[in-house]
């Protein structure tokens, strides 16, 4: 009997033994192609020699030193490299241990900035329905997934939510992408004005929505309008790139493709590439300088922030991404994966939409293509698909509640950037057989 608290009570999980490239192998020797990168984490596969060597070398020097007493070379070098490639204006880095921690840091920094810039009334956060920003209470409150929020609602800070930019279900018949994007972006201004601009602190969004919608990018022009609205009302724009950042969508920062820069951006998952738990919150020099000139210190901290070994791993990962062409490879292999998925599923009677960017792809499952009617939630199609794919030796990321937090199913694919053409074919073939078994 295991004494671990399982993610799914009653489920029996095989014991993982080792990783080789894009595969994970259990103790029986069965191989599983990791087509979701865990949860869009494993961008370099499971046996990258450069990252492993960097971790070992750092352990031989010093594993940990608390940031209340020391800084470390790998943390400093990682921050320098992140800023060298960051969106315009981003100038400072706070290293943490994961995505939820990064989002908590972003929210607290936004509030402290408002206090120290003489705007104490600004405390409200606006986000989008069907978003996911983490599992800690502040991040969960910001997220807009009804199913995840419901059990903890009495504990959650007040947040309001506007519509996502979800063209497959939100765009009206005959409406252009541009008109749709501007219409849903303008919901932000309406909500700011309803709440009172002097009370609104930040707007939070994922450039490409991951877990809860299944790799949904915004239409062209949406985020440029969002940026304009935030600037007009003095609202900070916080972009959550925990899942979609670090090359996953074909550029190092996902927002590059939307032609904007945020005030605060969070990253994790691909930053550590599964080798160490690590994340980061990055902000503009303007935000940092306001605090530096005021109280002088960001009132936030975790024991393991700036962990030297985690920073050494992330530095090696980021070096591979930026120096060795892995981001460009993600873009190129993403196009091949998309082509393969469209060839296999574009006319599938239960695939309503195929979407995404780079090696971040989603397929939405529907009961009826013509009406886009989702499957009944009690059928748990996403769970059946996950089980069938795993049995076939394919790890993917199906989720339910796509449409409204309860109804709807999708499957997310986020394989390692080292993907080869043969792996693309294997993903498509195994997903096809799993869909047949599940449906």
C-alpha cells in the first residue's frame, strides 16, 4: 500500500523506471511516447546530457544557499539570460519553484506596486472565464474555471471574469476574426468601467490558453487592443506563460507573436524542462524601481526561491533553447504535427476543432460537428481517451469542462521539441486508435 496521496484515488499507476528522449519507460519495460511533455513541461525530452551535467556540476559545488544570505552564480546568469531575451521593458526576475508560486508573486507584486505608486485603491483583478492560473489560493481565485474554483469558493479573493478569446465557440456567424477579437477585448474596458478604473489593479491572461481550453490562441489584434485598454486605464497587464512560454508556441515568449509586451510575465514548466522544479516572475523596470524607491523591498519570499541547483538546470535549459535552435525546431515540428493531425482528423466526425501554435496543439471533441454540441459530461470522454491512449503507449493531456467548466472535452498535445518525424506519425496513429477505443 502506498502512503502517497494520489491524484486520482483508486487509480493504479505503473512505476516509472527511466526516460529516454521522448519516451518514458516503466519497470516492466513498456515504452510511452510523452506527447504532452507531462503537462507541457518536458521540452527537451527526458535525458538531455547538457542539463544533467549542469545539475551534477552544481551539486558538486553547492546545492543550496538561502537568498536571505547569498546570491549564486547560476541564479544571476539565468536572470541575465532571461532579460536578454525578454519582451521590451522587462528588466527584473524573481526565481521561484513553479507556476503557481510565480503567479502568487505576480499578484502580490502588482498590489505592492499600486501601494507604492500612490494608488492604494487599486486591488481588483480581472481575468477570463475558462482560464487556469495555478492551484494556490491567489492563483486559483484569478483562474476562471468554474469546476476548479467551486470547492474553494469561500476562500478565494474577489476576482471578476470576462469572456475568453475562444473563436471556435465565441465568434458569431459571419463575424471576422478581427471584429470578434475587438469585441471580446472591449469586454475588458466595460468591466473596468463597471468596477471603477481607480479600483482595478491588473488584467491576467494566458496568451495561448492551455489546460482548460486546449491550446487556444487569441485571434490577431486581440492582445493589441487589450494592451491599449490597460494603458488607457493604468491597469497592469500580467501574462501567464507558465504553460505556453519558453518556446512551446514557437517563440521563446508566447506574447512575441501577438506583438505586445506585458508589465509582468510568469514562466515555469519549460524553464526547468522537468529536470528541476523552477519558475520565474519577470517585471518591468518601472515596477521594480517604484518599489526600490519606496519601501525598498518586495514583501514576498519562499525558502527555495533562487535555488542554485534549480537555477543551474534552468540556465542549461534556456541555453539549449536560445543557442541550439530548439525554439525554431518547436515551430518547425509544430507545423508538421499540425499537418499530420489535420490529415488524420480534419474530417473526423467527433473532432470539432484543431488548433494551437508550435508544439502546443489541441483537438476539441464534440458529439456533433455541425452543431458543435459537446458530449454529455457524465460520459467522461476525456478520461476514457486518456486511459485508451495510455494503454496504447501514448501520454497525452485530455481534459473535461472545455466549454463552461463542466461540459466539453479536449485533448492537449505538447511533446518535446526534440520530436522527429517518426514520432509525429506515432502520435497521430496512437491517438487515432485511442479515439476509436474511447468513442
